């Protein structure tokens, strides 16, 4: 992998005779708002940095590492939930939307973090969890007790009459995300409540206007605290079918307790869901209009089909929705066996849903999926980071991907993820999200520099002595330095405003070409295969200079940054480590 730069007006890189399997060219505006060109960084607070030695990451730990975030070139960071919570699902079960969980610190710590981040020109994005609360939330306790005004804050149903007598049966066949029925019986209320996640996470009732307003007030509370936007969790599940119809089998598994057993046509992606996103956008824009300052953004999590995702951007009537409907297709649509054409299709398909003025985003990892190196191959870590950062628009990096962290091993005894615990010892490894949540690896001291304590909430990854920030800062070549170099390139006019072409040069060689008239041309080349490839890069870009320079080279590349190439040139592109090349 390598990147080239030039002395003349244009830059390029090298390769030769190629068949263009697919290609996309998109013209972009002449200017970009901050979020449209930003590198976003996801922090999983429990695992980022621990400041008090209890083995759990916290807000002061994050604050102590803000200079690191600044140094790697990101513009904004979003934190997985830090609200008060029983921690059944590690913060996604919220008992108070207006308070900080004690393990993470205090509200004063949060306010100080926002102030320090803004002083470094870093944006702070909160994780907003609107679909459900904790069953220990005051609202649920009141609702279960039928307190006046709270009776319908959650989705309650009597259930079906049991012909054998006794307690009613669940209202329908709906299955929760973490295995088993999505309905739980309340002895106190003598009804079932819906929970699309754990039993302790009852679904809020968005057909109740009071609930809608409550959640809008939560957004306003944090906006007043100075946050710069929200990442909105599990959006597709906000609304359910009012008739409570059974969902049909999917045919993908015979396990009737597994969420994948059903097609979720009555519990996900209902039209009302997107309408709710439009309302949140109107609230954010109204706040922006009243208070001024730089744009506040909303980012939505939805593993939905492209025809649905398209509506998240904007309605057919022009109502604005999410600034960034997360693009997970570099997670869901490619694997270790994918060809260059598969990657190009991912790019093309996402670009095809964009209307004028809309901006793409690219996500390659998060706290719910195996890490990039584990999922797609350690030998491709640099190639994939370079690909992510070469595409136009916003990028999202999950903590640790910049240093090439891979999934840690978590035994059944150490497992805490409810998805894994519900699956049982036989299936836990298949369902567990713990391996991608192990503590961040800062150095090669005990506990990877994550904590001064003797124990961490999840075991530290076994490879922390060889994969950590300290060693990669000191090394002549490292994944971290490749990442930083790419982030520097993203500051260029070409990367921010230029066109983008994604080209399958061969089955295993992928090219991303960035061009802008009167500015440098950059070509990123990624060899996804295991064999050496000889290709022709001359035809990839509109214009090439007579001299080209490697601007970024991957850790395993035999090329040297700053060295030049003369055209016409034929060059070997080695397997993954020798793949990417912006000039």
C-alpha cells in the first residue's frame, strides 16, 4: 500500500493494463460543512481509558486522551452511552437520561470534558437511546403501577387467552434481539410489555405524544450542555405494528429462539420511524437557528435496506432527516473473500441513493461487530484504513482500529455481554460482542496502560504488548502513522472537494481516485489478494504528471514515502500491505 505525491500540479500513482470492472464518478460541492469532511471517532467509554483504577473507563480518562484524538486528526468523537444505568446492557439500559452513570464520573466531569474538547476544536457527540429505557427508570415504574399520565409510556398488552388456563400467552411471536420472546409478563400490572432487546429494556411507546415530547426534551437538555450532536441508537425499532401481527419466518435458521428466525416486517422500519427522525431534525435545526454556532448533527444507526436508508436523508416532500444515516455496508456486504468489485459495488450502491447536496459516510467497525483485522484480515489493516479515509465525505473509526487492534479472547467465565449470556455457553462465542470491546491498548505495561488497577472489566487483549499506541509512536512504520498520514491528506482540497472514482482494476486490486481541477490527483491502490499484481495506472486518472511521489505507504510496503516514480511506469503491487496509494 502506498501513496504518491507530485511536484507538478497533479499527482498520481502507478499500475498497469486493467479492466474497469466498475467505476463511479461523483461531483461534489465547492464547499463543505465541518461534519461533511470530518473524521469521526467512536469511543466505547468503559474501554477507552480508566482514570481512577477501578478497571472501568471513565470521562476523566477520555479527557486525559483528548490530545491523542487531536493528534490522529479526527474532528469529532461520539461516546457510547454514559447515562445513569443498571448496566445490564452496559449503558444502553438507561434509568435517567439527564444524569451520568457513577462509574463514568459526574456531570461536572462531563461539563469539563466538553469544555476541554471544544478548546481543542473537537466536537462532542452523545449517544441517544430513544427506543427503550431501563425497567428501573422512573417512567417504567410509574407505568407498571398505572400511575395517572404514565399508563401508556410503554407498550403494554393483555396477551392471548391461554386455553389451558393460567396466565395469558404472549400477544404474538415477536422475538427480541438477544434471544427469546420480545414480551415479558408483569405480575404487578397483569399485562405483557414489549422489549425488543433485554427483558430489562422495555420499549417506549412512540404513539404516545407525551413520550415523544419527553425524548425531545432530553435532546434539548444535552444541547444546552454544549454537545455538538447525537448518534441515535436502534432507530428502526421505534414503532411496531398496531395490530400486533405475527411476523413470518425468514427461512435463514431453524432456531425459533433466534432473532434471525423471523422477518421483522412488523417491528422494524415502519414509515412512522423515519417521520420521527424528521421531527428530531426539525428540533435540532430550530435549536441551531436560535443559538447559532457551528452545525449540530444527528447520526442514525439503522442496518436497513438502501431504499429505506435513502428516506433517512430526506423525505420525498423535502423534509430533512439524519445528517448521517450510518453506512454499514463495509461491515455487512464484504468479508475476507470479497473481490475488488464487491468493494466497488458497496461504494456505487451508497452513492446511488444520494441526491444533490447529500454527503456519504463510511463506517468499517463499531462496538457491535468484530474488529476490522479480525473480520477482514490483519494483513489488510492498512489497506482498509486507507480505503476508508480515501473515500469522499465523513469517515467513522471505532477506537483501536487506527492501531490495528484485533478481537481479544473472552472466556465464558469472563463473558458479560447479554447477547452472549442469553445464548448460553454453547453459542456464546457466536453471539458475543465482548471481544471487540476489550480495553484500549495504550502501551506494553500491565493492563496495557488502560488502568492503574489490577483488574479490568473485560480482559485486556492478549496481543497488547505488540499492538499499542506507544510502540507505534516509536516505530519507523506503523498502522498509527499510516492512519495519521491519511488523515493529513484528508485536509487537502482534493480530498475535501474532489471527485471520487472507485475502480476494480482486477479481481484483487481496488483503486480509489480523487481528482480536482488545478489540484493534486491522488490514487489509492489496494491489493486485497495474496499474490503480486502488475497493473497499469495510466488510465485511472484524467491527467497525470511526469513525476509521482509516494505520499503514504503501508507498514509492509517495499516503497518509501517521498520517493518518486516516473511515468510511464509499471510497478508491482504486493499483497495487502503494499496496496494503497494516494499521491
